[in-house]
C-alpha cells in the first residue's frame, strides 16, 4: 500500500497525463431541488478518483449522469473525448459501471452473467471465452463459475460485478459505493483488486464512497461533495495536512468540511435500497 | 490537454472498436443480435428452473376441463359447426399467453430495485433491443403454453390441425400476441414503478382484455358497446387467427394477414413507447 502512495504523488505531479474525464458546470435539478450544482472536475488517465460525501450529497446522481443513465439539466461532461449527451453510445463503450445495489443476476451462473455482458459489449466470439476465463481468474472466481450466483457470498458477488464491468477493458471504471455491505476482509480484497486493475491495465477508476478509510487507502485524489457541490478537492495527504489539528484522519477532514454528518442522509427510498443491498451482500 | 474524439491511446485498454454503428445495416444487425442476447437470458433462466412453466400449465387445464366441459354440455353458446370445446381451445391458448405476458414485466420492477437495469442501460445495448428482448422472452415462455394446450386439447378430443404450415402460423401469432401484451405490461411497469400498483393494474387489465374478446364466446353475442371494445382489443385478432389455424374445421372472421398486421402494428407502437419509457425507470 505504501508503494501506491509514492505512486500517487507522481501522478498528481505530472500534468502531461491526458485528461480522460472532464465535467464543466454539470448540473442536475429535480424540480426545485438541485441535486448536483455546477460540478467542475477533471480526472487524469490512470488515476483512482474518489467522490466523497454524506448520503444524499449528490454522488450517485453524478455517477448516473456520467454513465449516461441520467441526462444533465445543464453543463457538459466528456469521457475519453466523447460527450455524454451527444455521443452517449460511444461513451457507453468506453466505460464500465458497477451500480451501488446488487446487479449480478442471482438466477444465472457466474459464467453466464459474464457471457451475457461479453455479448452485449460486442466482444468478438473467438476471444469471449479467453476474456471470461481471465476475468474469473483475476477475481478468484474460477471455482464458482458454474454455480448459480444466488449461492455466492457478498464479496464474491461484488467481485463478479466488477468482472462484468471490466470484460470489455473500459477506459474508465465507475464504482458506486463498491464496498457497501461488505465485511472488512471482503472490503480489502476489493481494494486490492481495484489497485491491481490500475497497475495492470492503467484503468482509470472513478468511485464514490462514504468510507473515509477506503478513500484514504485507495484514491489518488478525492473530492468532497456536500449538498450538490464539491467543496474541496485534493490528494488525501494534502487535505489532511491542511487541517490545524495534529495527526488528522480523513474522517476529520470530512467532518471539517461537511459539518455534522448526523444531519444529512438520503431519502426513505435511498435508505431502504441501501439496507436491502447491505442485507443481500452481507 | 483534452483528448478529442477517439484519437490517441488513452491507456493500454482503449482500442479502436471494431464495431461501427453509423451504418444503418450494421445498426440493424446489432439491434437483432442484442435482442437475441436479452432473450437468451430468459432461456438460460428457464433451463435452470423450469418449475414456473409447469405451474403455468394448471390454469389452461382447469379452464378446458371444467369450464369447457360444462359449457360444451349445456350448449348455451352458438358456435356454428364447431363443438364448444373446439371453439374454446384457441381462446384458452390466447388466454394463457395473455396471462404469461401481462405479468412478465414484474421482473423489470424487481431488476430496477436491484441494480440490474442500470447496468444494462449503461452498456452499448440499443434501448429497442432491451425492450424487444423482453417481449421475445415472454414469447418463448408462451411457446411452452402452446405445447401444453395442444396436449390437453388433443386428449379431450379436439380435432387439431397438425399441418406444419398451420403450426408455424400458430407459433408466429403466439409470439406476436405475447409481444403485444408483454410490451403493454412493460409500459405499465415503467409508469407505476412499484410492485403493488403493478399487480393491481395487471389484475385490473386481464379481466376486460379477456372478456371483451372472442376468446370464450363469439363477438356477435355481445351488446353493441362491448363489440366496439372487442374490435379494439388485440386479443380478438390473436384468437381469430388461432381459431383459423389450430382447428381442422376452424374458420377465421378476418384473414390471417389482417390479424397478423394488427398485432404487428400494436407491437410496433408499444415498442416505440417502451423504448422511450424504459430508460426512465432508473430515474
């Protein structure tokens, strides 16, 4: 993990890395309510970028816009040079997406779950089997490949979902709360895999989380969102250094910028969905 | 520096895609291929767990055995040169297809509550394929109903037309009918978004769709206002075509072409509506 850290400073220092994701004034309103307010951010190729914030801060809305599920009300965003509105079809070929809630099909086997997505992403027939085998191996799921997914553990399901999202070797991988509902061991396995993805393939990872520990150990840069706006964006180390107190954690940074975390929280539906996911994965 | 278009390698993984959607022909090929992939999911699920198919066999069996037997005996319904049970058989096939299809979009609500739909929508799959694939899935389930109804009716002595061309026609009409009603179901699911309301509306719709059709009695018996309704009901055209195709002495009111055309038009309109509505279910 220390190795990754030294890597981090390298990346943020190098400005010549191509920008792979860029938003300008990205805004989404639901009637009167502004869920995301004029978001400006850039992510470099090969970076692991974390979007943090309390529940209801607008993180999932940002991800839904970037993955072309939700049209923005105003502003624009480009991924790998393609506009999310005008070139949605091209954007979809460049990205992988693991939604927050359970997205592997429990009534199919692990192999079938991968096969369907290999076909939907137009992976040529002759390489489908090889790619699927590689993905299964990478995620440590070879043994379980022919079992129905409803017999999997929470950690295995998450790994399968990530495998589904990287089969087509995307330029940017979106992970929406990737470790929600996982036990600490399964969580650290996911972290290692994300780091390996970046090391092996140079995949850019854009993730949301509200676990500060996760952001601290995984992300090269983080942006903290609160009530629809990014209030601060930097490397975890620099954010911690900016606080006046001694040995601050990223938790301290988070509370410093977002105020009392107890006052925020998603809607009834968000909460029910989150609990259900937690229940299934746990 | 910002990359423009698809120039410059972004990282090791980005390669020019072999696929080009710009040309209409390859777009159509992709649409068909992806529709089949979505339907393949259903086939694989049924292979893992076919118990649902067997359960579905009970309802048509009960209708034919109880309702059919009784009404054949009392001869209350004028059905021309056909025995009532023969007249009823195509109606019951259409009915069981209707019941399979009208609740088929329940899975959409389930998949939306999980994250499955999100992942499909973020993949390069045309919206029309996602919708048509679901329609075809309901069609595949309905084909099993054909086998069941043919088996029961032949045991009851209905004189079935086993000419291969006629059988092919039956399969086509069943696929089209299933597509119509599963798309209708999909539309409702996209609009109401919750299981409870969806079940309520589904129950509410099956009754009028079934009874305001020629499935269990000729339209001529109906009061004028109901006759108008049943002429607007796609189920009527499905039953009409099936009645001509399934039975040795069966006759249709309309031509096969007209019946098929009505079903194709209804399915097309519903497909276009659903392709618009479907991406909204994740909002």
